[in-house]
C-alpha cells in the first residue's frame, strides 16, 4: 500500500484518504457485523484516527451497541447508505474503515479473525491467521 490510499461510497459523494498504513485488517464474526454486511462476517481495516481524511461529502452517523457492550459510532453515506467506518469507544484513537470502500483492495490480507465463537460453521479461518473467540 502507498502512504496515501483513497476510497469512498458507491455513489461517490463521500470520499476519503488514508494517510498512514493500517494497524490491522480484522474479520469480525459478531452478530452485528453479520447484520451490517448482510453476510457471514464484516471486515474492519483498523487505522489511526488521525490518518483518516475526509475529501468529499459528509457521512451520517448513528451510534449502536457492540456485542461487547461498548458503543460504536457508525458512519455511512446519507445518499447510497454505504458504510464507510466505525468508531468504537473501546478503541480510542482508531477507526475501523470498511475495506471494501477502498479504490484498490488488491493488497488486503486479514491478519486476525474475532468473535469466532459466532462464526458460521462453513467459514474457515486460514492457517497461521490469529483467531479470537471474542473481542481482542
């Protein structure tokens, strides 16, 4: 990944840039991530909050409870509904950017699976990738 990587929503009204390398790429199997993604898991590119730069648009924010009980601010495009990031109160100073919103996703490789006690039985965690039954 280059030092600056850009992404945005499906309709293009919300655009952002990541100005630092991510800290981790997590696959989350919690119930809320399954619901939000409409799939078996969600993914979060964990980045320093200060590295996220909004380039265009203004995401709408709502707050929900995480499976851990902490609150999470969820940012999404008010026009197309694409989830852009989560800001968990349990991890001050970081954002969980939704990696599918990046313009180039070819370099992504998850390095941890979390909440695996809730994962669908047909989902396999690759050998050598850290796996946690709950929240790290």
